[in-house]
C-alpha cells in the first residue's frame, strides 16, 4: 500500500487496485514516485522543501507521509485561493503542531492529530522574497506552464539563489 486517501471534505474516491483513491491521489502519485526514485540517496538527511504552485497540498501530503524521506520543512507558495485550501487540508491532516507559518488560519484552528516533526509554511507569491534560507529541493510540477514568462523568470532567479549547493 503506497498511498491512501484522507477521505476529507467530500473527496470522491474510487477503487484502484484495491485501494480507495481520489483523482488527485493518482495525479500526484507519479510525482511522488519520481521523487522517491531521485532522492532515495537522501533518505537519512533532513530535507527542506519549497513547492511553487502547490495547489491544495496533495503532493506535500503524499511526500511527507509516504515517501520515507526525512522532510524537516515544507514551504508551499501559491495563489491565495489555492493556499486557502492547502492550509485547510494540510492543517486538518497534520494538525496544529506542524503549522509553522500560515496565511489564512491561526494554527490553533486545527487539532493535534499526528506526531510529525515536519514544519509547514504557507506563503503567497508576494511573500517569496521574505524567504531567506536555502532549500534542498525546489518543486514545481505543473503551474509554471500557466504563468507569464516574466513570472517564470523571477521564480527561476529565486530558485537559483535559494537552492542549496547540493540541492535538487
């Protein structure tokens, strides 16, 4: 059993090889597989991850819960509508002790559900310059194809200056 659905907020699930999964579980499962394959050698290192264009946070959930990687922090950057859903979803899944920086909700809006050591940060694009430390992994799965060229160039400059020397 590689992944499972959280079955939250009325997600529609269907049977896939004996597991109840959502469409989003399957879409992000390929990215999870590629990350596990590429980053397996980093399994014992604490990784700081930035995801640009995170959507509602399903890839973050899958990697944190199911990859076997030691994720110390996960920063999500997205537009406010998506970030609102990401905060609600990941705050519900991981609980208030994992929420380090929120944009919409107080971390006390969430219960303490799981014993995860990961710290999750939520930022809108205009706050990205406030992020000062380097990352071991910077991810963008689909959203750059929807951005204006100048926006992509700005993100690429940010990535260049914030990816740790041996980062991916």
